[in-house]
């Protein structure tokens, strides 16, 4: 059974691992996230939830539209700090730099 979502005012259906939509722009965005392994009804529903959440959309539940929140971030940068920049003597002026 196809799962229907609405993003940016356009409706799209996900079934059998591929998206169907009348709007080419929305279809391109959804095709970029398409999961061809989602062939069971549960997997199709999970994938549609994910896509609707990524684009701030809604899912058709059979009687009304359910707004979907954003999914958890795929990557977190906790505990990561970039290295401090090296200070060179003299800045950008060539005569103030160290000779190598």
C-alpha cells in the first residue's frame, strides 16, 4: 500500500522503493533520499516518515494529515574541536616572516 506525504504543498506517494509525484522538483528531492530496500509496508512507512520529517512535511494517516517533526541528526560533533590556528611571526608581510 503506498504511503502518501505532503511537502511544500505537493503530495507524493512512496511504494515499492520509489517515489511518485507530479512536481519534478519535489520528486528530485525525494528521489535523492529514496531507499530501494524499503519494500515491506513497515519499511515504506518508516522511510516516508523520515522523508516527511527531513523536509518539514506531513503524513497522510487515512483520515487526516499528521505533521512530522525533524528526525534526529545523523552526525553529531560533540567533543570535536578544531585545532587552534598557528600564529606566524610578522603576519602577511613578507619581511616579518621567519626565514626557512
